[in-house]
C-alpha cells in the first residue's frame, strides 16, 4: 500500500437514505459523525483540499442520508448530523436509527471521526455517540472543530475541559479548524495510519 492517500482524487460515490441500500465494504472506511452544525462538511472538504465537494448546507441538519466519497481506494462516509431540533421528531428518529444501524453493520470501520465543537461543552448526544463508540470498541478519534473561533489559550482550556467531561486524556483530542487548517495534517496522518496499515 502507498504510504499516503492522495486526497486530491476525492470524488462523490453515492448517497443512501436507508442502511439496507448500502453495499458491503470493499475498502478501508473512515466515517464522520457529529452534531448537525459542528462543521463536518467543512472539515471533510479541507481534508480533500476542495471547496465544496461535500455540500456545506446553510441549513444545519440538511444531510439526511449516508453519503460516500472515495479517495485513492479509501471510502469517506459522511453520516447525518444529529441533534438538530428544528426537524420533526420522526425525522430526527430516522437519522438516529440510520446512524445506529450503520454502526451495527459488518463493515471496515478503520476509523470513526467524532466531531465536537470546541466552543461548547459536549452535548448529551456527543456523550452518547462517544460512549457508543467506546462500548462497540470501534477505533475513533475525537476531533474538536472551529478552533479558529477561540484564542489559543481558550482553545487549550476548552480541550482540557471537554476531555475531562468525556472521561478521556487531553492528548487524545485533536484540535482542528477548517478555516486556517490547524490540525488537518495530523488528522490526515491518523487516517492514513488507520487505513494504510490495516
């Protein structure tokens, strides 16, 4: 296997509204999960070095499907954002089921990137998601987004605070920004370590 993924090759593969429609894994997979306004699309676009391959929605919670992208033989899975209150209860439950059912599939879960907004304490849904990943023993990386919105000192403070609340070590949380690119190279290195050495 190559030592690096050529992210420039990233392209959209398919979108699925139901887990039953998703074909079996044929290559390493990296899944992205997080609250609907955590900046998931922006982080994925930054990784791919593209402006809008992954659609950035002006309405949080717009991604209602599981979207697959591929770069250099690795699949990148954009899961629906969770916890957006302005959607109907039925729609929110459908998304919850979609995410839960997805992780119950027998797939190549090389890495789950769990995104948390560095500006706020983790929500109850963030806690549930990360607890689920721990219990399911899925390899995951907590990535803090939007670090450019805080001073470096405040970002460091929030990283410690969030780690404590999640019952994790501060060093296990990666601080990123899709605006200034902070932490993106480190995230790519983690992805490559999980996908290329597998």
